[in-house]
C-alpha cells in the first residue's frame, strides 16, 4: 500500500514537471518555425535622413581595467560626423579604471572628440542608475549603449541610424559576435547558447511582430522612447528587458538586425559565466512578476500575449529541471524497469527536453555557418550537459526572484581575452566564493551512482541521459572550484591584490 501510494505521488509530480518541460520544449519548436518562416523578411529603413541626427554613445563601466582602453579606441574609430557625436563614459569604478579612463578621455578630447567622463561615487541603481545619470547631460536624439567588453565596427552607426526615419521605431538591436569564441570549450559552448538566442529568438520575434528585448548593449535607443516608457528603472537586475517591455506595451516598435554583428568578449571563467547567468535569470523572473500582468491587461493581440508569457517565464524551466533531477531516482532505479517505463519515462524526457534543444541549436548553427555547421554539432552533447549543469545556479536565481530576495548587480569580470595565447588566471578580478559548487559536486556524485546502476542493469537509453547530467554537474562544479585554488589562479607571479568582481 505504501509502495503504491509512493508511486502515485512520484507519478503526479513527475507528470507535472514533464508537462512543464514539454511546454517549453514545444515553444522552442515554435521559435524555430517562426525563424524559418521569416528569415528572408529583411528589415529595411523607411527612408534616409537628409541630415544625420546627433547621437550620444553611452559607455557604462565598473572596474574594467583590462578592457576600457580597447572600448574607447573602438568608439573613437566610429565612422560618424564628429560634430554630431557625443561620448559619455559613465564610470562607477572603485579601482584604477577611473584614472586610466580619464587619461584616455583627455587624449581623445584633445583630438576633437566630444567625450566626457562622468564618475559617480556610489552605484545607486547600478547600470540603470548610471544610464539615467548620463541622460541629464545627453545631447543626442539617439543613444548607442555599449558595455565595456564590446568592440563596435566603425560603420555601426551609419548602418543603423537610418531605421529611425520611421518615427515608430524606438530601439535597434544588433547581433552579438564573439571575439574569443574558440578560446576554450566553455567559450565555444557559450557561443552556441548565445547564437540560439541572438539569431533564432530575436529574429523570430522581431520579424513576426512579437515582443523582443534590447540585450543591454550593442543597440541604439530613441531618447524619447526611453522617456515615454518611464526611463531606466533599477527594481530588477535586467533593466534592459524591463524597459523593452514597457516601451513595446506603449506601442513602440523595435528592429533586430541579424546581419549586423557587434563583437564582444565571452566570459572565460566558469564563476563569471555563472554569475552572468544568475543575474540574467533572476532579472527575467523579476521582470516577469513586474510586467506580465500589464501585458495581459493591455489590448495587445492574443498571440503577442502568449509569446510574451513564454518569453518572460522561460527561465522557470530551470526550476523544473532541478525538480527533474530530484525525481530521477525512481525512473533510474527500482526493479521493475520495463518497456512501459521506457515509453512513459525515458522517451518523454528525451522528446520534451533534449530533442527540442538539439533542433533549436542545430538550426542556429546551420543558419550562421552553412559550410561548417556539422563541425559545430560535435559540441552538442556538451551544450546539453552545460545546460543541465547550470540547473542549480539558475534555479536558485528563480527561487530568489520568486521570494523577492534583493541582490546587487554583480558585473561579469572581463579580462580582454581574444586569443588562446592570453591567460586570465593572474587577473586581479576574482569571483565571489559560495557553497554552490559543493552542491553541484554532490549532484555529480549522485548521478554517478545512478549512471552506474543504469549501466549494470543495461538501461542504455537511461544511461545516455544520466551521462549528460553527470558530465554537466561535474564540469560546472570542478571548473568553479578550480578558480579558488591559488596555484591554478595565480601561476608564476603576483599581479597585485585581487579585487572582487
């Protein structure tokens, strides 16, 4: 009786989790369909400016010792009339970055560039606060926002500004490129993650009339759009997503330029990558809580409301994935593993969780690399494994957002890494330590036990899934812990006192 009740309870919770993952898996298919249907519907400017407008370039930075000079050099090379260009270095730094930036700003100013360093002594509002502060002295009708690790191409402004001839356009987003894509296994897998979002999702949503979001950088805003939507707000960790939805609810239209690439540096360390993922995940759920009711109260078409719901709630999938990890034991163990269980448990997990991801990322790589996409697919198992390995980190972010737990905007450390010959291990910015890698290591040990059981009992399909979980948790945990070992982090010499990221 107790065994029967236990199986009933397990089946109920398992079915709920599987249904949730199935819905998010189905949504990936919808995105792929919308992308393929609209990929040739290229956006075109409505007209051309008879006289180019003034543009302000805003550069929000915080402790960017290794990349601030590269950023300023690339901005100074922008091909746009100097009399129509203003540059604001919005600096909240607490280290030598301020002094270094001030020196470079003075040099560029002496060469005729309208550039100023706006330094704050506090981080009120974090990035959103810095952008708001810059608006007070902003001269441009349009604003280009660039994070410190981005390197815009010289023709970026000339290729984007003409879209603003349509007065309904409030924001133009370019696609991120990857300066250090081939640096390591981690950066290659990250690039595949971002390619799926930045190509498939943004293209599908923008060209089908759905809502999509400013990615926080490498995009231009109409100043009046920002003001009309209520300005930058810092009650979420994703001020970009928040403002994007408020503006689109007000009726503003956005343009995504998939073929215009703005290169950027990917995080090269696991803890920096996890910190970035935590911030993005938590911020998206905070924005969901804040704005999803407004979406449904609006008079927007039903399809837009449904897509907005899928978009804003998508990171709940990490919470479902964590619950799935906790429910894996009944499906992998037990003496009655039979054909019906394979059809009820193993195959549904594959169809609802893994297969949509494979189709999604394959479509992105094929679109970006028509001749070399098959080579990229060799990394697909690692893409799936890393997605699983992030489950604890990102599920924690979801839970914190649900509970209303407030946290600071933690920047992702950047080290100016562009080639394999460069090393970041002696950098002065260090990630904050936590107990999370030990939890991930415990999960790795648990799935090693389940994998061994599946192999001993010849449960081959189940073993394939368990191997992804084992590799994912082991890789994320061990890479995170390796950064805390002094011998690994600071080989050979000391470059000064480490600074928190």
